[in-house]
C-alpha cells in the first residue's frame, strides 16, 4: 500500500528525480488551507503556510533521494500524497548505505531548524507580533511544522525513518534479517500505541496513518522471514562474494538475463543450462553487487 505513479501526475523533474503528486493530495490541500485561513488576517498566508509545509516535505524526500544516489543506489521518483511524501529509494543492501539514505531525510529538517529559530528570534526583536502579525504567525507555524516533522519521523516505529534507522543500526550487529525482525516488532508495538492514541483523541488522520504503518510492518516482518530463510540455505564454501565475502547459496536462485529461466551460475561457470548464454557478472544475493564469476572463486585467489 504505497502511492504509485497510477493516480498521480508528474509535477516536475529536478536533479533527475521525478516529483509526482497523488490526486488525493489536492482534496487534503484544499481542506488544510481552509482550516488555516482563520489563523490569518489575509487568506494568502494560509496558502503560503501550506506551500511551505509542502516544500519542507519535498526537501526531506530529496534528502533521502540524493543521499541514496551518493552511495550508488537508485532513486528517481518522489510521490507526494496526503500522508506526506514517499521517496522511492533502493540503496545498495549494505547497512552503511541504507543508514545514510535514511538519515539524510531528517537531517534536512535538522539543518532547517536553526534558520527557522533565527527567523523567529529576528521577528521577536523586530516586534513582528504587532506590526506584521501574519508574517509572525507564518514563521512560527513553519518552525513548528519542521520541528514536529523531525520529531515524528524520528520515532522508532517502522517504516517511519526512525524505525528504519533503528533497523540499519541493528543490521551492523545482528545482520540483515534479524535487524528487520526486531525493527518491525518494535514497529507493531509503536503502531498499537498510535492506534490507541488516535482512538482516545478521535484523530482520524493518525488512525489512518497508524493502519498504514502497521500494514507496512507486517510486510517488513514477512520480508524478514524470507531473508532468514535465504540466510539458512546451504552455501558453496568454494565461492565468496568479492565485495561482502558471503558464500552463495546452492540452488537455482538466479534468473537468466536471456531466457528468464532460473539457474545456478556457480554450478555451470555462469552459463545458462537452458539457453547457453554466458553471464558476464553474477549478482550477490546478500549485498546486491554484481561481479564476474572468476572474482567469486576463492580457489582462484588462493593460487
Ligand atoms: Zn523520511
Ligand atoms: Zn537462459
Ligand atoms: Zn556480496
């Protein structure tokens, strides 16, 4: 359950990243602007406040996307929808690369924080509260939104940034699969607390968001189970990934680029037994890096 290109239209493309807007966002935008109108003398400021929120969310998502690219990952799409923004990032499956791609989003809000505080202080000194009441309210609202977004995103509730950062940190110590299990279990507990809070305060938005988080936790939990199964497969000790040193599993877990049939490149020197095509590189199921089969062979290195 993630917003996709379906139901959204492309706003613009910047730094090679397409920014899409989901249609449902427009309704929420109209509602959000209308509830802000009474806070200002001129309704234009209500619109500006919502646009500033939009911009902060966008910058946060660009933080994720550009950081993911900087470590060799793929990131070419951001979708903005009522629950915020989603940056479609696939960093290389290494804990450091994943951690940086995740931390860079909240880091944007951390960088913005002192500037917004400075603007509030300048406003206080210049007496904007009396002579520029709308501007003063606007700056306070933007400062609060940035701080709230930062605080909320850093909560360790998978798949919020905080929950995914927790997972990436644990990955260093207990591995790819178990770190995801722990993070999603913590996420379920956090999601349950959110649901309780949403029910007690009749907060529809938080209720919808909590269900979304819990569904994603369930997906992550299932993925962790699958990863654990992969980790437990029998391995070939005579091969090791040139990047992460893990031995490949024994079995037809690779797909031929030519005929799309599954095969085991380590059993046939990277030649597909179905169509005979030779594969220049073989991808590591653990770290995702592709290297020539000879580079995998520990016996070659030993000579
Ligand atoms: Zn984020
Ligand atoms: Zn083939
Ligand atoms: Zn590897």
